[in-house]
């Protein structure tokens, strides 16, 4: 048992020494900007940027999504509890809206729909399961629910667009999509 503890301690010390050496030898050029692209992580993308996004790109994303929704899912938005429908189609458990919107933007980090604080639909999968729980609801979702106005933010090379869905003049849900912004 003592030998095992000693080996673990030795490995930890070795790793710490090698990391310290890497940090001292690292040289960054201040004249060349660092790349801002990020690889999609397993699960759901980080949703915590406060950087305001490009309004022109935001409007293009909104327009493309709204045109697609109107063409493919006629009718009004409706929410009962946390069940979201558009016309005769119910999104909860079917994922046709998020999967369809994801095909509009190759390389997206994901599409999610929130009713209140609950993520009711997501194109993001972990294995074969949809990622609906385990990630906090972004603050901007609450802001869009209250204001009824779309917004966006930039994070790691992605434009995150928040689009309100309205019924009877009230915002009933918020769609989020993270599209590549290079």
C-alpha cells in the first residue's frame, strides 16, 4: 500500500514539473492574433458569453429560420405547460424543428428550444440521447422571454442567436442556435 501511495505521489510531482517547464518555455507573439475557433465539445455548447453579436448576421439567421418555419410548419405557436406546438405539430419528444433548423447551418454547435427555464428540445446528442438536462439555462433566454426581442452574442467563433416564439403578443418560447461566425 505504501509503494502505491509513493508511486502516485511521484507521478503527480512529475506531471507538475513537466507542466511548469512547458509554461516557462511558451512564447507567444503579440503581433499575430490567436485563433478563436473552437471544437464542439461533447454535450451542449457553453452558453455564457456576454459579447454582443453582429446584428446583420443575427438578422440573416433569424430570417432564414423564420422562413423555414413558416414554409414547413404553418400555424401559430402555442404552449400548454411546457408542451410547445406550431399549428398541429408538437415539438416535445419529436425534435423535427431543431433537427431541421440544424440542417440550415452546417457546422452549428446546436439548436435548442426553451419554454421558460426548461430546455424542451435540442439537436445536441450525447451518444444516442438528446441533451435536455444537465446544462444551465443561459441568462439571455430569460432576457428574451421578458423583452420579446431577439439578441445574439459571440463566443469562440460562434454566433449564438436567441429568437423568441410568440403567441397572442406574448413570448412563449426561445430558440437558440450557435452558428459558425468566421
